[in-house]
C-alpha cells in the first residue's frame, strides 16, 4: 500500500496532460478511494477524441496490470513520450471503460489496492 495516494495522483496528472494536449476545454475528474480500490471517473465535455482513439485508449488501459513495472517506474511518468506514459498508466490500473454520450467522453479507471 506504499505510495498509493501518490500513484493515483500520478495517474490523474498524466491523464490531465493527455486531455489538455488535445485542446480539451472542460474536464471533470472524480476520485473515489475505498478500502479495496480507487476509482477515477473522468468526463471530457465535447470531446475531441475520435472513436478510434478512444478504442485505442481502452485497449491500452485494459492490459494486465504489471506491479513490477509500476513499482519501479511510476515516479518517472511524464519523462517520456505519450505512448510510454499511457503504457505506464495501463501498468498501474486494473480496468478501464469508456463511452461517448451526447458528445461527452465518460471514462472510469479502476485500481485495486493490493
């Protein structure tokens, strides 16, 4: 459980950078911490992401969590290119889902506390 809060903050930081790079004008983040997991909910209003990119994000974020990579490299997020940062986020979360409704992108990322 060491550094759990910092890891969740790093995930949110990297996602904020990703969305702002794409000219997002309004975004909401909601972080829910529970005993067994953390949930990050994101709403990107009037999203600029096309359906293919959203599918790419979900595919990346739904890869198997890799605790050994997470433990050594989570502090380095932001030091590499976008795909490397997304790969690191995917190594730090257990599942993700996304959908577009009314032009808004709704994402939910789950990180289990191990």
